[in-house]
């Protein structure tokens, strides 16, 4: 229970209705997309930046740990409350403060839903490229903290590439302003890039200036079927080594295909399809046929069973909806999804998928893989039953082997989901002790009392 004097201090900093301690509210904010939960002591709902400064000062005065929260759609425990912590939900800081179409930027509060940013940008002939599968409900503050990405990252990059500047409140209660509103600017150290991806461990982000691009005029979608995962991944490598960069290059293995078919999409695939690529090109309408021809040429090769250019808008929408719901759909396969998000250089993707098939066979585990193949980014889902201790042990072993393989192939442990609490035990497989030490010292500069999302992202020293 939140001690009454601390509750009163938070109420004085915000207002009575912005400090919630009801049991049902605490339960609602006790988890993210991971299967873990921890009840917070309270949930705070700031509406303005100065309220974030005020609540941080209360936390400092009383040594209260704060865990920032967007929509709670993260799948690594980033927004999972620490024991005895208070959640700061940014959902009421949900205003778009400025759209500057001439200079192509938008200023937003952290609680704005990601898809809303793109929707409003398009009203001005612009668009906001980062498009996580959760964009219909996740919030930009969460995207910034996780450096989220999505299918369009293959051509347009990730959240970090679209942040011109930030305002944030550090663990010392200081409001800082980073970056600028121009697309060039090198004054000072680049704290904007540092805060993006810092998972709520350095500062509470209260405002962001986002870069927008002119919206592409037209888009073409290809659906390509292959006889094996390796055939599809070889095609991905061919696509990514020629001149036309697709704006999406998504991979699905056989079990992912079964999951989207269960959702009513792609029910007309040729017999023998073991792997599917969704490929999109965008740009000026007159140029699309040239792009499509180049992509078709690269996609054709051993094991290709069918290549269709989707002309039916409804079928394309259904395919994307099914693809974006895969993260939830695969949960029907087993009670628990160990959800990984590894990345390897695109030229090594075939080696990775073949290795995953070997791991699945050797450790007798259903493993479902899909993801942003154009970036070499695969969501590898090991489906398990937590009640089966022997299977859980096999999964644990397979997971460490998977990470070791990814690193040996020149890859990284997480492409977009982040580290949170779930992947912390593995971070030192990738980052050496000296580099981790500098990261910890940066954390202590921003947050000397370790009040902001402690025990996340970086492993504890020693
Ligand atoms: C179906 C599904 C599909 C997904 N697809 C993708 C995908 O394609 N790409 C992708 O990258 N991710 C994806 N995700 C993961 C998740 O949606 C992203 O990580 C997203 O960025 C989280 O946003 P959120 O608002 O839910 O943040 P939360 O989960 O609430 O929080 C995430 C982290 O951000 C921190 N945080 C939140 N707000 C702030 C703030 N204002 N200041 C400081 N820190 C803050 C939290 O403390 C936490 O560490 C998917 C998840 C689901 C469930």
C-alpha cells in the first residue's frame, strides 16, 4: 500500500483524480504483454509536463521507484512494475501540439497513439514511417523508449530516425530539452539518440518533435510462395542486394501461414507452400512498374512456387491485418510464447532459419518464425507449456544456443522489442564489460538514485 503521506504528496503535485490506488486499476496496470505481473502501489496520470516534474520531485523526496507506461503493449517487461513501484501512465498526455507541414515536423505528447500520428500527417500529404504491428493502440512515448520499428523499417528506418528533439524529465527532476526542429543540427552531444531506446531508465519523455516525410503516391503488393524457409530467405538476400529497396519485406514460416489462414487470410496458397514473403514497393505511381519488375526478377529463383501481384485492395488489407495479428494468433499453439526478436545480416538469414529448424527438431520444440526479413529481423517464437518443466528446460537451452548463433552470424539479440526485464540475463553475451560499465555510468548521471525503471535494460553490475 502507498503510505498516506506519499499519496498526499502525489495528490498535491497532480490532483485527486490523477492518483489512483483502486485495486482494479492497479491490476490493470500490473502487466504488459509478457506473462508476468506485479501490482504497483499507485498509478499516476499526468496531463502536463510540469506535472511530470512535480511527480518526479515527490518520488525523489520519498525514494519512490517510477515505471513509465504507454499502452503496455511491450513484450519484454519494459513497463512491468517493479515491486513497490508507482506507474506513471502517459495516456492523458495525448495531444498533438503542432503540425508544421512546411517544415515537415509534428510536436506530440508521449501518450498519442502511433497510428494517429500517421493519420494526421497524411491529412497534410505527409506520413510518419515507423509502423509497429501494434500501432493502432501503442503510444509514441513507448515507441520512443523502445526505438520501435515495423515493416516499413526496411526502407524508411526506425523510430530513432524520425526524432528531431525531445523534452524529458530526468531522475533528478530536471526538465531537459534535446535536439532541435531542423533536419540538421550538431550542437552538443546527441542526447536525443541516447534517450530513444533507453526504455524509461534515463528520463520520462514528455514531448517529441517528429520528422515527417512526403506520403508516397502509390503502393504495390506482391505475395510470393516458396517451398522452404531457406528458399524464401535466399530470395530476401537477392532482393536486398539489388537497387530497388522494398518498403516492406515480411517473412512467414509454415506455422505462421497456418495462423493467418486460421484468421481467414491467404487461404488460396499453392500446395507445398512452406514459406511466404509479403513484399511491397511504394513511390511515384509512374515508377511503380519499374520497381515491381526489379523485385519480381530478384524474387524469382529456386523453390519459388507462385508470385502474385495483389490487385484486390481488400485482400491486401486482410493479408496485412492477419500479418499484424500474428503476434497474438500464435498464442493458440501453446500456453506460453517465448518471444524473441533477433537480427542477423540479411546475407546470413538463410543460415539462421536452417539453424532454427535444427533447434526445433533437436529440442522437440514448436518454433514459429516470422518478421521483418528485409532487415534480417526475425520474431522467433518458442511455443511452450510452462507446466512442463522438462520442455521448459529444453527451451531455455535452445534459447541460449539461438542467441549464440545469432551473435556468431554477426547479429544482435533484439531488433525492436528491446530488453526490458526478459532479455536482461543475455545482454552480456553481446555487450562487453567495459561498454556495459559506461552505460551504467550514463544511467547514474541521469538517475543517480535509480528511481526510473530499475533492473531493466542493463544487467546489474557483477
Ligand atoms: C501485436 C503486437 C505487435 C507488435 N509489433 C511490433 C512491431 O512491429 N515493432 C515493434 O517495435 N514493436 C512491436 N510490438 C511491441 C510494442 O508494441 C512496442 O514495443 C511499443 O513501442 C510499445 O509501446 P507502448 O505504448 O505499449 O509502451 P509500453 O509497453 O507501455 O512501454 C514500453 C517501454 O517504454 C517505456 N515508456 C513508455 N512511455 C514512456 C515515456 N513517456 N517516457 C519514458 N519511457 C516510457 C516503458 O517504461 C517501457 O520500458 C508489438 C506488440 C504487440 C502486442
